[in-house]
C-alpha cells in the first residue's frame, strides 16, 4: 500500500533533501549543512551545480534515536541538579 504525504511516497528507500526537510519540518539548507558536516549520512548524485543528495530513510529513525538520547541525558542532568538544591 502506498501512502502519500503531499507529493511524497512513504515507500521510498531514499529521500531527497527537500523530502527529508519536509518530514523533519526544517529548511533544506539545514539538511544540506548536516550532510556536509557528517551529522546525517547520505550520498551525492550528479555533478556541479545540479548535484543533490539522497538520504536513506533509515536516517530518520537514527536521528530520532540520537535526539531521544540527548533528551534523556538532559532530563537526568536536570534531575541531578534539582537533587543538589
């Protein structure tokens, strides 16, 4: 079964920068910077000014897990600070 969000099919294995940005509700330039810095893994297709990136769908799950770890770590840290008071 195909599910569509706007113009995007959810059964795709790789997403464009624009699709990935739409799913995370961020600007495409934020995704490109994250790709260039290595925070998000993906690969470049094409050459020159017309090139773009493709990002594996699994990156969404990985990024969600990384963010969840940061949230839990912050909660633990905040709780330790409250215990000290």
